[in-house]
């Protein structure tokens, strides 16, 4: 970045760019140090604790529901991610089949089709997978 910030080949012109980068990094470290190590001081100086009444919001969502939703989300991400690759490889396979060219993308086609099936399986059978996970871990109070 320093070399591109100055548009010259002379080393004397790099001084302001180097000092700007050093000052920026120092400011980032000071902010990080304040937010991580001096949070009490920062809260008292900004008066963040004043004027708030403490209201607790409690959610009683069973762990099985959280696991089920997370399995569905992971399955959806795998499905969406691999569906585009599957369509691309299927089209490429179809083109090469009509051009009588030796096909080298069949391994990617198989891999993406397996990922599509796995993502679909995760999305549709999340309750079965959660019950299987509960049985494998042996936790009776898993729904609390």
C-alpha cells in the first residue's frame, strides 16, 4: 500500500505514507485495547450505565429446536452452494457429450450431486437427525 500511495520511485517520498500507516495502526490498537481491557473505564466515561432500567428478556427455547433450526440452515447452505456447481457441471457434461470430447468433469458432477442430496437430506430430515443426536449423546435433559 505504501508503494502505491506515493507515485514516485524516490525513497524520500515514502515518509508521509509510512507515518500515516503507522498512525492508523496505532489508533486501531488503542481502540482495541480500550474495548477489550478497559471496558469499565469506557463505560464510566461514556456514562453508558445511567438511565437504564434492567429488564431481562428470557427465552425458553428447547435445545432440540435450536439444533433442528441449525441443521436446516446448514443443509440449506450446502444445498444452495452445491446446486449451482451441479447445474454448471451438468451443462458442461451435456455439452461435452454432444461434442464427442472426453469428459473429465464427471467427478465434479458426482461430488456436487452428492452434496445436493446431502443438503436436501439435512433440510428434510432435521427432526430425525436431532433425535439421533440425542440418542448418541445420551443426554436425557437435552430438551431443557
